[in-house]
C-alpha cells in the first residue's frame, strides 16, 4: 500500500496522475472509476492547488537570487544588498560655444548666463529642450565680445536634455519613519540637487550631496542616498546622524530639483537655438550658439542583465582600486551611460611590461565625440583613480584595437528537405553570422570559437547537412601616402607558418609605381613583397611577419594612394582557426564585405553506381 504521493513535477496532468495512483492503492477506492465519478473533480481541485503552489514556490525561489531573478524589483533589491546603485534615466548632454556681443559704449565687465538657460534642438523631427545646470560667466575682451567659460576656462558649455522638476517634502516628527519618494521613473539621479531649509518660510538653505561622492564621513556630514523602489520610482534617504552623516530635523523643508528626460532619444542633436536673450542694462542681446559636441550619453534605465553583471563586480572591488578588475567594475558602475565596455590589466601583463601602471581600455557608445571621450577619461582620473587607487600606480588609457574576421563559410545543402532556395539559405546563414557577432562578440575578452558558430548554422534548417569555415584575421591602418615609412601591426593570435601553396599574409590594393599592387608573403617564407595585379614583383622585400607574436612589420612603405579610401587592410591566416582569444584591448568584429556564405547542392538520398 502506498503511503506517500510521489510528485516532483509542476505539470498539472502529472500531479493528477500521481494522486490517482495513490488513491487506487487504497482498498477503499480499488473499484472506483476515477474518470467517471465526482471524485475526478476533487482531484482536479487538488491538482490545481498543488500545481499553483508549486509554481509560486518555484517563482519565489528564483526571485531570491540575483542570477535567477526575473523581476526588475528583485534584481535591483539584490544589487542594493551588494552596494550597487543601478543607473537611472540619463540626460543627453551637448557642449555649446556661447557668446554675446555688446556694442554699447557703457557695458559691464562681465555677464552671467544663469542656471536653467534653455536651448531647443530636434532629433528625427522631435523637439527637445536642453538647459544649463549651473551659471556661467563671460568677461569683456575689450571690444564688447563676451565668451562664456566654464570654471576650468573651457568654452564648451554643457547643456542637458530634460524638463526641470521640483519636489518639496516637510520633515515630520523624528520618532516617525520619514519616507521621501520621488514619483518619476524618468528622473536623472545625477542631476539631483537637494536643499534643506530650516523652516517652511526660510530663504537660507544647506546643500546635501550624494553619499557615493563622499571621501570622508562624519556625524555632521550632509549627504543623501537615492535608490530605486519596486514601482520604479526613487526614494531619497538621509543619514542616521552618526555613521552616515546628518539627517534633517523635524520642521525642515526639503526641496529637490532634477531633470526628467527622454534618455537616448535626444542623442544626436546637432543644431541648437537659444530660447531667450541675455539682458544687460535693460537691453536684450541674442546669444550666439555654436555646437561643439552633438548631444550624446542619454540612456534608459540600466537593464536587468547589465545590473546582474556589474553588481557582483562592484561588490568585489569594495570601493577601492587594487586589482585590475576593480578598475573595470568601478568604471562600468559610474560611467555606463557613456561606455559600452571596459577592460583593464596591470603593467606587468602589458607588452612591453610597464610596472607602476594600470592600463584601461574603453569602448565608448556610438555617437560619443572625441572631446566627450576625453572628458570622461579626465573624470575617471579625478573622481576614481586619484581617490581610490594605490599610491604610485598611474592609469594609462588605451584605445580599443579592432581586429576583423574574414569568414568564408561553405555548407552542403539538400533542396529536397526545405522550401528555401540555395540563395535564400545563403542569406539566412550570413545573417545568422552577423547576429552571432552582435550578440556574442564586439566587446573586450570575447572569444571566437568556430565550432560554436558552425553548430548554430547546422541547426538553422534540416536542409543544411554540414558546414565548414575558413577564418582569417584582419587589421587596418591608415598609411601616409608619398612618404617612405614603417608600420607595425600586432594581431591577437599566432600567425600560421608559411607553406609552398597558400599565401599567409595579404593586403588590400593600393597604387604604387603607377600600378595597382598589394602586399603578400613569399611562398615558404615570412618575408613580405609588393606585387602588381599581373603578378610581377615590384619590391622584393617590404617587411616580414612573426608567427609566434602575431606581429606584421612593413618597412619603407611608400604608396601613392589606397584603393577605395585611405585605409589599408592586412589579412593573415591564424595558426589556430578554431579559437581566436583576444587579449587586453582587442575587440573582434566581422568584415562583412570580405565574408560570405556559399552553398553546395548535395542530394543525400541520391545513390550513384561507380
């Protein structure tokens, strides 16, 4: 006789079957027709109840861990426990050159552009408002020209997209729990400006700053914290009066201002118009506006997957920069509105070795101008590495090195097994390859494994019987024309040894000696030569390549022009085509123009007699 009900499944039918098996084993129900009796309805209710309880328990258990949680509120809560604050909506930022000209004989020494000055621009036909978040001053140059400058004497005035909103709270009795919720899911927490007044009618105030910017905290420090709550709004938190600083007292008035913005939708604004003039001695003067950097950096809330990845990294760094991974964690946590990916390594792992340095590679998001990139790097130095890094360790930024893959894909195709034509299947395979690079590569430390991609291709359609792929690596550089110079290219993998059949190193075409030429290695040799399209050797020795280090050296190169533009492509066959593992600041991408997918008809059920 069964004494337990064995069921580890969540499926309704399986649960009901287990209940039936249990009851059938009891002598009281040995002759029952469970499907034809009212007991079947009771079993349905029991099975449904067990099914729902099992699902609820399963969902609840999944939401209890950062790696398995699906709800944003759960992921944010787990990140908060690790000390990680997910990014809010971020305002798009542009840099403008602003000035006015006053021709009056009597004019002031300086003119101030007030905080909150607004400018209008449009992206894709939609109008957006940008504004200054602080005041800027311009000084008369002696001829009535006033150039507005930042505190660092830069003429690039930052403006941010969004509508400035204000929220006011009054502090209740100190023995009550004070809750300050800002009901706006599109607020930019970086634009938050918190003022605390003594009373409701007071005009003087003290400013509270974000706790994450604090270096030293005392019982009198004035800091706030901001966190996302389950409904997507934001809660403002203050200190406890001891370990996390001073908190507002009963009767105080808290006034906060912030930008409610459109995120990335305002990125790319290039032409700006001032919404108001500057009034000097009761005369209005129009602002001259020139765009120095188009708007960029706007972003939606940080995604769940990004939080899941970055929170453990930041927790491991413990608000200090000791290991190379600490640099990556802190940078991605604080600047992920501008940076797609980051990588860091110690000087002892660099080539050549440089002790006393940490190297950082940054992959910026599309649309971030060079000047804004330099600004972000400067902020990383000033706000992070100068405060948290070990003394005597300096930070060195390096640009990403993009290495392109040229993939020649061949697959056997049986038309009898599908309604797709060979051409349509080739397009499908090539589209899959491009999607694979978008989803799995194009970032630091992402490894290309040929077998993984071929497995995906083989599973696309049963008509694809098998596939193979030839892999080449490609580096690009811009040679200076009409000058004899040397160039060194470093590939992120060992290069194949020369043989007597295949050319291991080849280049795109260029004009040289009045002919169309290209570079290739000599058969059985690592020496490089220049040959024209007829196969005649123009230069017998133009450099060499090293198999072990992946280095290609081109010496005394003096092209007249580069075919198709200014960039020359150098392609090599790697020693191991199955696995390409880029180190340090290398990023793998696909050269779609030199890659292809080609089918070969293969009727697998056809039998031939030889």
